C-alpha cells in the first residue's frame, strides 16, 4: 500500500490587501457618482442682491419656482394648497425660522402672496434668500 506523501507548505503571515483596495476604490467611485445627487433642494435661479449673509439655521425652506409652484422643502404644491397647509407646517417646523427662495423670473405678486401666507400663519422670522452680487 502506497502511502501518500503530503508536502508541507510554509505558513504565510502576510495580509492580502489587494482585494481590500479593490473594494475601497469601488466604494470611492460609487460615492463620487452619488454625492452630487444627494444635494437636496429645488432648482431656483435666485435674484442677486447686496445683502449681509444670515447665520445658517435648520429652518423650513419654502421655494417658488419659475412656473409658480411652491415647494416646502422638496414637496411641490400649488399656491392654494400652500395656503391651506402652511399653518400646520409652520406650527411643527418653523421654530428655527423660514427661508423663502423665490426665482428671479417669478412675478413679484406670487412671492408676496407666499410671504403674506407665512405672515398670516404667525411666522415672524422669515429670511429672503438671494445670491450675492458679483463685483463689477
């Protein structure tokens, strides 16, 4: 009977990091692709004005786009829906203030209606968001 001879392999004490580097690079690529998509908010072309910047707070953001739709954070609603729902929203989340972002192409009357609705709901801390003017 032939006895099989085993060949003893020496122990390898090194850590194979090639596969770990592959996983890390894959995660890096995924984060680089998805990071720009994670920036929230409504696409609004803000008017330019020379104003002192406000201290950033975590308040409620109300946006009015060029078509006249009103967005509370990222929830789209008509002006009539905004009028009926804002008092409830302001009671829950407007303690840190409200930021109003109006597109530069929106008629002035629409922005003032949104502002009047906010004031009627009892919100006193309203900040109008603009882009800084570029120096000439």
